[in-house]
């Protein structure tokens, strides 16, 4: 390139290469109008300058992922903090690598940077100084171009907003216009077409409640047929189509076929011609899809952008509002038209109803008058006349008559008749006319001449009709109950007067009123006659009732006495006594200082009398007891028999308990006198419980209860006595009930356990066996012995269950903890020996526990042997055969030990502790002789002997000297759990 000339200070000087380059660049820069062109010119200058390896211009740095870069250059993510700091400051900023430099060209309307990469070894400072002026000018020009581009973009955005606003206003105007729905939809299509390409456009509405759709508007240049013919169809009819996905998911879809396939989660069903580009947006209401707007393009040069999607989504909600408003308006107009037609029809019906109601009111008034006449206090002739007048107001009744059957039903009478031509006679026999025809059928008859002639031809009535010239005839029967008693008739002699079905209904009602009136009058006459007969019968019946009442009162008194008294003794019974006690307690409530007393008496050993002498003798005893007790009290005191041999004496007024005690003693003395019964002299005794009644008692049962408790106490203390109830007795009874509950809980929770008392050889003290003794580990009272609870257990029926539980537990413990040959004795009561299967049950227990039968000894008392010697002997013999031994406890205290000792299969004989206790006393030769005799007898019968209750060394030495081999007692060991004895055995070893 040749040297350029430059005018300077009036002279022409040649230009340098750099100056020439700058001038050329400035000329190019001034010609640029767009940001990209300015940036390209700046980059061209930099790349043409010596020492510059690469250059680029960046702006839009607020969004690194969407920035502008000319030319397109990759920016390392690590460089963005450096570039961000450069954008906030003026001047030149070197990168730490000293190869790159960034210059801020301008900061408004947004920062723009020039990024240069210099050649290695190039001096950057002089390079940049040379370019300062051009770059400043370029930055200013770039700022103006960016401001102008931003202004243009704002203008375009405002223009689009105005266009969109005008479109929305137009859509709103269409919705409120008088245009019909198709015209409005065409207008909406035209408006959308002004905003975007919408040559192919359709609107789908969805009913979410019924899940149905309708193609409300459809324009397509390739497929003009409207799906579903524009009618409603289920959404499933377009399942898996692009429109179906838009409606179902409530999300917009846009793109060509391949892009759309990637946007959906299932298969795609294509309908019609495949489009080049497709855009569908949902129409949403409250987050629910109510339809869709769809546009599609079959032309390659016409596609859709994200801006089009946003625009169509925004317009869609307004289109949905417009369509819904138009649809609502159309529906309202349709409902108004339909409601108007309904109201018009209802008005016509109302007018007819008013006319009919007026006629019905007139008819109702007439019928009401007839009903009133039926009950009016007038004679029959006046009733007929007034009825005729009322009927004449409703229908033509110029010819009117009433006919009645006679009592013998053979004649027809006419109590009322009015006829313009031929009036009927007052009375005539039954014939074969129309009146008789109605009476036979029992139904109304409405006929004209032709119909009458037809009836004549059928032979139902006689010809001639009694010479009547009537052209129309209407008759209805008079019916009372199921019986026809007559008829009422109207007839017409003119062809202009015709009777209708309404006339027949009216006359039927009139007939029913006439029949009711006749029935009431006849009933009144019959009633009067019946009253006369009734009065006569009442007089006769009154006399009979007086006799019957007298007899019934006598029987009731007798029954009351039987109910409230004992049939055997004639004394008041329990019910009578309870009633008297309640009355006395009520009086005590009114007079708190007053007292009463109840003596509850039980005849001692009455069962023995019944069993020995028979029940007849027992009844005689009860009657004698009743007589003697009655003699012990004064009026108003009461003696009652409660049940069996139980009696009670109620003293209604006692000042002190001593008075009740005196009466009790008199009763015992009276019963103590011998009585002759069944040829034998008997001396009766009784036990008596006494309860003093005061204001603390509320009912008779409470007094009876406390007297019964005192009676029970008297029996416990030996009978033939009386006891006075106090709170201690009540507490004892409560304790018994509590103890019963505790016993049941003890069984449930395994609170019973056996304690073992050792049986030892007296010579060396070796343990050869144990006696298992019952103990109760009570959770509150601690360890209890049998004497503390055995009687209560027997009374409540738990003793057997407790014993068997103790038997099994003892065998298990002995089997598990003592593997030697020691034996164990179990105390077996008479109650167990009464069961025939006792031995079998005991054998089954041994099988369950595994204990050898030879290690078990059943210990029985002499009392158990006396109960049933043969049964006990057989049971013990069966036990002996299987190896279970038997021991006789407390030997020497019974009455007949020697008489059966030799016959029992006994293994052990236990000397009672009463004999053992006497052995260490001086000069006790009698006891020593008895013990020696027992030992000699046992040796003679080959029975082992155990001495019980050894508590001193002297007792043991005496027994050992007399030849007794085994013993037990506190000297040898107290009862304790089996673990205690095993521990002692281990310690001794």
C-alpha cells in the first residue's frame, strides 16, 4: 500500500501505517448501526494490529449462559469472576497469566468488554497506549448502538403489548356481542391470526365432571372434517393424541413430530396429515384443564417459537373466559325461553284449574249442605225435600223420587217423589222394572231409551216400563253396610237434558247421605229399644255381681292369708315378716329413739329327727315349736316361720337389748321341755341370733342378714344358745368373704406351697422321710398355716382343689430335689376318700410327676375311717397293690382303733403328740404303758411306728428306749421348704 498524505498545520505530510489503519477502521465503524456490526469492526481492528493474537467483544454479562460474544468464543468458567470485576471498573485489566487483557468499552446501558489475547513476548503497554483513543471512540459508539437497540427492543415489546391488549379487548367485545357462537369463534380465530401464524386453528372444550370434550371450533386446510362432528364425545375417544396429552397433563407441547414424541410419556396416535410444526396449550381454570388451543403448520417456512407458546397460553385463558361467558349467555337464553314456555303452559293450566276449582267449590258447598242435612234435627219428609232442593241446584232434578224396600223385602215404598208427568204410587210390590234392576245389581245405572230397550231385549226388565215416557234415566242404590235398602232416581223427559258421569257421581253421594240418614234413624230406634233391654239386664247383673264380689273378697282374703302365712304351722311367712319389719323401720325413721329386735331361730339337729322318725314326725315337731314360740311373745310381737326349721320372732318395741335376751331365753326354756312325738320323747333345742333394729337399718333384708350372722355365730359356739349381733360379727363375715376371694386368687397365682417336716431315725437322727404340710404365702398377711384358712376353704368348696394342687406340687418338688429313697406322707381328708376314683386320680398324678409309688404314703385319720370303713379299706388296699403306703395319723385318740387296726392295709402308725408330751413328766407310768402297748401292737402287725410332736431330748430318749424307731417334731426339725433340707444335707456332707 502506498503512503497516505495527511494535512497538518497547512502542510501535507505522509501518514504512517498505524494511522492509515485507524482511519480505515474509523470509516468502517461509523458505518455500523447494530451491536454485532460494531463489535465485529472493533475485533477486526484488534486482529489487524500487530501483536494481537485473538480478540472478542462481550456484553450481556448478567446471564453468563445467555451472553453475547462477537465472534463466538468459548469462555472458561474460571474467568467469569475476573470478567465480572472488569465490568464494574474502568481501564485496562490484565489477567494473571499476563497474556490476556480485558478493557471495559462502556458500562451503559450494560457493560461491554473487549477481551484480547496478545502474542508471547509482545510489549502490551505501548500497544494499548496506541489504541486508547480509538477504543474510547469505539466504546462510545458501541454504547449509543446498544442504547438504540434497547430502545428498539422496548418499542417492539410495547408494540406487541398493545397488539395483545387490543386482541384481548376484541375477544372480550366478541364475548359480549350479539354474535352467535360460530361467528364469535371465527372472530377469535381472526384475532389470534393477527398475533401469530394460526391458519390451522382449533378449540377443544372439556367437561371435567363428566370427562367429555367437544371440538367447539375447527379450521384445518389439510383435514377440514371436524372430529366428532362437533358433538360431545368422551375424552378417551382421542386417547394418546397430542391434544389428549395437553388436556390430560395440563402442559403445553410444541415442536415437530420427533420433538413431540420426546415430550410425552407414552405412545402417540397421529390423526390426519402430519404437520411440520405443532403447538398446543391447555386452557386452565383454577389449576384444572378445561380444554386446549391448538395451532399447526404444514409449511416448512412457518414454525412456532417459545414466544408464540407464551402468547397462546396467555390468550388461552381469555379465550376460555369468552367462550364460557358466551356459552353461559346462550344457556341462560335457552333456559329463559324454556322457562317462558313452561310459565305460559302453567298459566293455561292454572286458568283451567281456577275454573275447575270454582265449580268444585260450588259442588263442595252443595255436598256440605247435604251432609249437614243428614245430621240435622228434622223429620224425614223435610230431609227429603231439602235434599231435593240442593240436588236441583247441581243437576236437572225436576223428576226425582226415593224408593225403599219394605222390611220383608217384598214391596217397594216411595216416601218422596216429584214428577212432572207420572208420579209413582206410594207403594207397590216388587216387579221387573228399572228400579228393581238397580236393586238387584247394587250399582248405579245411567241409560237412555236405546239402552233401556237393549236391557228389555236381554230380558233383564219387563217391557212397557210402567208406561213412563222418560228419555233418560239415572238411578243409584241406597246401601247400608253390605245391604241395599232402596234407591234414589232422577229422569228426563226432554232430549235436551242428558245426565253425565259427573251427575252420576253426585247422585251417588246424595244416595250415600240418604242411606246414612236412614241408617242412623233406624239405629236410633234400635238403640232406644236396646237401652230398655239393657237397663233390665243391668239390674239383674248388678245383683249377681254383688254376690260375686262378696265371694271374691272372701277368696282374696283366704288367698292373702295363704300367701302371707305358712301352710303347716299357720304362722306368718317370710314375706309377711319382711313387710312388718319394713313398717317398723319406717316408724323408727319417724321416731329415731325407738328400737325393735329380731330373733332368728334355728332348731338344732332337726335333720336327725327327719331322718330318724320321718317327715311326718318332723312336721309335728315344727308345729309344736311354733305353738311354744307363740306363747313366748305378746301382742303386737310376731312369730314367723321362714323356711324349714327356721323361725323368727319380731319384737316391735324394745327399750333395751336385755328385753330381747329375756325373750330368747324364754324361747330356749320353752323348747327345752320334752315333747311326745311319734311315741318318743324328744327334747328340742335351738340356736338363736339377735339383731337390734335402729335408725341405721333401711330395709328388712339388712335386719334379717345381721340376725342370721348372729345365728351362725351361736351355732359355731356349740348350739343351744343365743348370740347378739355386733359390728365384730359383721367384720368377721366380711373377712370370710374376703378370705374366699383371696383363696381363689391364691390358686390362680400359685401362692400355695408345701413345707416339709423331716421324719428321722431316733438312734442316729438320719432323715428317712418328710411330711408335706400346706402353707399359704399370703401377699399381705405373710405365711399362713392351715388353721388360718382351712375351715373357710372347706365351707366354700375349694379345699379339694387346694389339696390336689399341693399333692402335685409336693411330688414334683420331691422328685426334682431329693433323689434318695426318702418317702413322703400326704394328709388325705375324709372328703377325698368319699370319691371312688381317688386312688386312680392319685396314680395318674404319680405318672405325671414320675415319683415312684413306694415313696408316697397316704396319711388318714381315724375320723376318715369311721365315715365309711369298707370304702376306705378298699381304697387303701388298691393303693397298697400299686406300692402306695398308708399311715394312720393321731392313733390312740379315737374310739375304735383296735377294732379295725388289724384289718387295714397300713404301712405306718403315728402315735399322737398328746401321748408323747406326757413322756417327760415324772411318774407318768400310764402314758408310758399306753405307748409301750402301741409299739408292741405295731410290731405284732408288722407296722412301722412314727412318734409325733417330739420337742425335748427326754421324749426322744424315752421313745428310743421303748423301741420306737422313727419320730418327728420341733426337736428334729421345723417344717420348711425342701430347699432348706437339701442345703442342710449338703452342709453336713
